[in-house]
């Protein structure tokens, strides 16, 4: 009897062990489907700086490294998912004289971009420290309060670290479009991350970045400074950060230009097309892959301009 029970126990143990081991061995069909990944592209279409509405899925073709890809999903203004936007405000020493202006800019942008009961915003400040002042919410009073409590500046500018941290910790798993708006007056002076690191994490988390430069002026126009011009290395780096993630940088010379920039970003987020495609190359090879969206109809190519992110790195990442 004991021998019989012992043999039963051994058989059960072997069976359970075999099950545990087999669960870790890849099988052909289920695991292959799990490995499939897709790339989501927010696409902005303009004609002489005006947004173009009414385009359809069949108007677009997506190319990766020059090879046309399969578009698996398409949405336009009426069906686009909600926007989760992080407003990252520079509180470095150079902003001390314009802190109140930057705070008003942050609040005005949040009011402009957040559609009631649909979109959510968060507010973060960066200097030598990076502080999440308010997590994602659709309650404007909480965001107001978070902005109002900012009273002093820090000692450095950790812009790239702020982009990295916010993209990685706050945007990675939100169920909607992911956007960062940076309000800053200068270039990075303190980050451990570099420009390419910030671009890389934004592309990996499908985050679009817009930049608002306030160095040209505040509370009125600055003589001799033309709004909308790129003037120095910091401006060029901000432009690169935005453009390579599918966004745009704005260089404001006065309050009116600032308000126009806010309005343009808000309209763009509401008027984007979202193209999702499944790369033919499903290998996580770590390479930087070039992305291009084109019109199928050449007449549209001649008439309209497309803006989206230009590349992504094929690394295994966890996104919802």
C-alpha cells in the first residue's frame, strides 16, 4: 500500500513538474502572437499651416526603412482616444524673473488643451530637482492649485531627465494619446540623460513632445527679438527633441504669440489622425528604424504636408 501511494505521489510530482516546465517553453502559435508588436503614429496634416480634416485610412501609406507596412488601425478626430498631457515647467535660476508668467502660461495651456470629462493633465516642475506637483487629473482646480504653489526656483536645468522620468513613469501605461508640453527658457545643464535618451524614451512610449520657449520675452514684446525664430544651440536642441517625436517647438516673442502657440497645439491634438501599423520585421533587434507616412495620391502629396515621428528603436517595452 505504501509502495502504491509512493508511486502515485511520484507520478503527481512528475506531472506537476512537467506542467511547470512546459509553461516556460515557447509554443509556436500563442507565443508568436504575443511577440507581435505595433507602432502607433499620431499624424498631423496641414495645408499652409492650417489643419486638414476629412482624410481617410486609404489616403495614407506607412513605410519603415523604406518598406511599406500593414496599417492595422486608423482613427480621426471623431474617434480619437483621450489625450494625457504632461506640462513640464522649467523652474531653473534663469526663470526667476518670469516665474509668474510661466505659471500663467502653464495654467492657460491646461485650460486650452483639456477637454472636460475626456482628457487629463499632469503638472511637473524641473530644475536641479524633478517634482511631480500634480498627477493626472481632469479637475482643473487641482491643477490650478499645483501651479499656484510654485514660489521659488532651483539651481540647474534637468530638462532631459524630466522628459525621461515623466515618459517612463507616467505616460508608459496610460490608455490614450501621450503628450508632453515643455515650458522652458533655456537648454539642459544638469541631466544625466542626454538629448538622444530623451528622444528615445519618448519614441518608445509613443509620446509626442511640444516645446514652448519663453526666452524671447514675457509680459510684452522684447525689442529686436522676432517671435518664431530659432536663435541658439538650446533652441535647436529643443526643436530636435520635438520634431523627432512628431511635435513642434514654438519660440514666443510676446503674449499674443504664446496664446497662438497654445491654441495651435490644442487644435492639433484634437485634429490628429492616428495610424497604427504592424512592422513586417517583428524582431526586437535594438536598431533605430526610420518611419515615413506618405499620401497614396500624389496630388495630395503636392498639396498637403505630413508631420509625425521620424523613427523608433526596436526594443522590447511594456505599453498598454
